[in-house]
């Protein structure tokens, strides 16, 4: 593999860059970020744990379309792990540079806006696949696989989560991605499908108690951005389609209480000490409180259960994917499931395994069984049953 540019050197970039170097072995990897210290930390990690041929540092504003396009010139792939607020600008830069791109997604409105640029990407002769994280991403691929095996589906539900193996009260949780993404997950509206119709649900308005493999008794609720493009992709073929993220018992009740009391409001309020925004204050406090202090371990998992019909006969399909933090590299399971997914899909594009051009959702673009083979090569637990 020739030159690749990685945009954004935050938490998930570690998994993406590690996997890309280990399995894709690019001749050069450009590490681009607005903050040189973030680049330096990632570079030190990669030089310690994997054997890069050449690492180049580039200070870059991901919101500058022209600068991003110029930086990507001559690359075979743009691997975007920057915050999703930059996704549309980076998509435009990829089209301008005529370089294939994958990103982590996470915001449905942003992804739908990216998909509207599909004709432009086709004209540029490139493939762009957003939503290549764990959820959305890996979850989309499991649902897409089920829908390749079914004619119609009565119900598809995905439960997924990244949780600590040694969580501590009261949250029993620690940050495995940015606090901004976490807060949005708990507070933004999400589109699901019931009785063949789109519905919007707020997180924690419905909390399900469930018992899952490995993690045992947990609770689950809908989260912003999780289902992403799936309702639009399979409208007319699926009656009920839902995604829920999983936490240890009690976590969701705490978040619901904070939300209902206004701690995530963007409306500024006056106090005797001045004006402040509750959401900004809460993010700062939780970001500090939930930040790993060292020694934490985590696991990530996906359970997708699909019930439908094939040739008039009832069929149930179940996918199970599980992964643990790596004690050797220090990569969290969330960095592995999220970053590795983006890297694997990017490598598929470069290798020619994905040839369709345009901006495509992962549930349609990614070859399913080859992807499942790749995650097992990387040590992920994978189970698939059809009955």
C-alpha cells in the first residue's frame, strides 16, 4: 500500500493507525491533526508497538477543505478519525483530491448529508464509506448480512456496548471515546423503525433490562446515531428495526436524571457568579470524572438478532461479536472495534475488494464474510447462527 493520510489523532486513531500499519503496511502514513501534541503522542505509540515504514506529521485544520484536499493529494486513502462535525468538509476534500475515504460516522444527519454527495464521488471515480466504526459500522454490517440472507424481516434488534470490566460506582463506566460523542449518544434523538414506519425516540425514554452473553444482566436504551442509515436502506423490507446501547444496571437512570433536571441544556442560565451553559459545565465535570485513571480494562460487543422469512419460511439469524482490551499495546476494545473497522474497510477499498464508486453506507458496500474473516484474524470473537 502506498501513501495514506490519517486525519484526526484522537482516541480512535490509535486503533485505526495500528491496524493499518500492521495489516496494510503503507509506505508512508501522514498523521494529520490541528494539535501537534496529539500527533506526537500517536507517533510515539506507533513506533513502540508496530513497525511503520514512514510516519509524517502534518498540522492541519480538518475544516479547511482546500488544505485537506491538498494534503491528501497522491494518497491512496483518507482515513478520517476526526470528530464527526468535520465529516462533510473532509468528504468534500476527498472528492476534490479524488482520494477514497472512510470515516467513523456517529451523526446520522451528517451521514445523510455525505450520501447526497454520492454523484460527485462517482464523477471523481472514488469510493467513500462513512459510519465505519463499531456502532454505527460493524453493527450495520451485521444487519446488512442478515438482510442479504432474508427476503423480509419482521424484527431486527442490535444491542451493542463498550463497557469496563472493572467499572466503579456510581457510573460503572469510563470514557473510551470523546465526552462530546458520549453526551450526544445519551441526549440526541434517534430514528428507529416500528411497524414499517420511522419513529423518533429519545435515549432513556425506554430502558430494557436484558441478560447478554459474557456481560450478564445489563440495561439497554436507544442512542443517537446508532442505527444511522439502516432505516432508509431497508425501508419496505423490515417491519421493526432498532438499535440499543448497553450499560451496567443503574447507569441509564443516573443519566436520565441529569437530563431531566436540565444538566444537558444548551440554554444559558444566570447565577450569582455569572452566566453559564449547563451542558458545557456537565461535559467538563463528566469528562474529568469518567477519564480513565490507569489500569482500566474494557470489552466491546455486538448482538444482532434478526427474525424474518426466506422463501416463505421463518428464519432467525444471530450475530455475536466480542472483543477485549489488549494488555500488550494498551489499546482499549473500543479503539480496536472502532478504529480497526475503519482501517479494514479502507484496506478493502485499496485492495479492490470494494469497487463501487460513490458515497455508500457500510451495510451495502462492505463484503460481509470477508469482513468477518478479517475481524477473526485480529482476535475478535465471532459467532453466527441461522436457523
